[in-house]
C-alpha cells in the first residue's frame, strides 16, 4: 500500500547540502519507491492524479522527525560475539588472540545461526538499513547470515571471507578451496532471489591472500559485476608487512589483482599515500571510515576530509568488533571526535608533542560538523557502496529506507518543548535542527521508533 509521511524531515544531497522540511512530506508508492518529496503534500497530490487517493498518511508528531536509514559500510558480523574484547591490543595481536579463533568456530552452523540472528536484529534496532557484512571463511555459515538479513528485511552486502596464507593453521584455506567456495557462495546467493541482499567478494586483506587468489577473486567480481570489500592501510605495521610481501604500495597490490573498481569499498585507509589516493580516484574505489576501531586498535587518525578533497567517496563503518559499538550513530560521534582531534594536531602547539610545521592546508582545516557526519552515515555510505542510485536520501525514484526518530523518548526528553515561552520564540528550522543535534549527540536506539527498508516497516517500538 502507498504511504505518505508528513512532518519534519531531514536528508542530505552532498557533504555540504543539508535539506530540512519543517512541514514536509515523502510520498512512497506501493512498490516502496519514493514518488515525491517536498513542503506541501496537498499541493503535490493535487497535481498527481496517478498517485493513490487512499494512500496511508503517517503524520509525525512535533517531537519526531524522518531521516534516511543509517548505512554501515564495514562490519564483521561474526565478531559481534566478541565485542569489547582485546581493544587494548594492536591490530595483529588482536586478530591472533581473539578474532581468528572466534571466526573459526563458525563452522558450527547452530552457533552461526544464533549469532547472526542477533546481529541483524541489533543492527536494525540501531537504525542500520544497509550493512556491508564480512562473514567468515566458512561459506555455509555466511549464507546463514545472508538468509537472516533476507528474513528480517534488511538491505545488505554479504561476503564469504577469503584467506589462504599468513593466517593460523586452524583458519586458513587452500587457494582452490577458497575460490571454489566463493563461487558456490555467489551461486547460492543468486538462488535467494533477493532484491535487498547481494554477495560481495571479500579477500580479508592482502596479507592473508596470495596474488593468485586475489587475481582470481578480481576476475570473478569482473565476470559477475560484483561488489568487493577488503581492508587497506589500517596500521603502520600492516603496511610494512604488505610492502615486504609485494614490494609495492598497498593500493597497487589490489589494483594489480583487479580488485580496485567503482564497486569496491576499502575499510580504514588511514595512511594512504598520495599516489594511492590517485589510484582510488581513478578506479572509483571508496573508503569505509572506521574511527572507533582506528582509535581502539591504535591504528591512527584517518583524515576523511583529505580523502574527500582528493575525489574519494567515503562512508562510515562500525568495524565491529575492532569498534566497540554496533551503532552507526556512535560512528558519527567518533568521526566527529577524530576530525576535531586532527584540528588540534594541525593547529595547536600540543604540550609535550610540539606543533606541525605551518602550511596552508593545516591553517584552513575545518573539522566535520554534525550535518556532514550525517551525510557520511547516509548518502555518503550509499555512494561508498555504489548503491546511491537505490538509497541514501529522499529522492524520487529511490527506495524508501528511513527512520522515524522520536526525541521525546528517554534518554533525550526534549525538555525545550516544556519551556513554552522560550521555545515559541525559536523558528521551526531552529527547533528541528536542535532536535537533530540532540539525537546525534545524546540519543540511542530507543529514539529510533520505526525503521523502513524499501517501504516496508522492519522495526517498530512503542513507548
């Protein structure tokens, strides 16, 4: 059935274009696609004789607003089972101590089913309408993850992880086995016949894959026009190891394998060199910025504005469980933190650390603001995953992936509404922006009362 959402609405059109309607509408057709967006529904409807007159009208109250669904460009679904562990370790030690042993357990299909059901439930609860999931080396359990996303109505890219070297003996594949299992996984995914859940080719990272395997995966992706996801330049030690193995830059390794494409997203990219950024721009490769894990695993600060300035698409990732939260809203806050910390480094004489040499770029650096971070979490994420023609904002013809946010719900309680005299003096635009800020900086999943994917409601909370 067609639906019309009427009330306060926000979305973005670019990093610097934030759109808000204080009394707007989004009309959705029976197929879950956006039919119209604007300020005056009655005027729009009067000029749309083909739009159903019996469409369900959903009117938001004065403490609610509608926004696009949140997009997680990088999350390790099996690692949710170890979230919060080992975050005092550097990357490689953390992988060997916690991550590889855990992921090896996902040969147990019952265990996988229990974990993945909770993973999809919790990401949806947190407002994630699209996730790019890493599974494990095990093809069958990764298919369970894909089926769970289909069952719960989440949009997802799901990848069977590939690794045939430099991994523990209990968690390493033979090259032919890894490739054959990936081909089977792609075929199994096609049989799901889902418009929402698709396969993505997933070499874990260059350290754990031979060039033979990576080239074969690149060929497979090209043949079937598939998405690709992996990691790049997360930590300095990792980069040094890659250069020892391949005697070229990290990005060049992937490009030599045919893995850098306009449907590729690489997590982290903390330490990309200038020529690597040029290669990303040339190939259309994007970045999943994972600020929480970059900090917790002592990897470094990723300057996302540097990447964007160099023509690279950027979205946000939770990188659970390198990151400590499954919520993209938390990733927004961490992205803002990192951007401000970079400003301190670039502009301040930090006691005990000194100051960077003065240059124009540092002097002109302006950190991300919350509106730009919302872009990264919505449209920016869709662009990074090459799905911006489908979702990411409210544009006619796209599918309706959205959240209804209620600022009256704990822990927000929009107390400004109860100071009627002062509140009445504010413009409707200011009131709406204050509500958005309160949600971004203070809210959580309890404030996300409804979640929609492709026009279908997949979460509802009543208080």
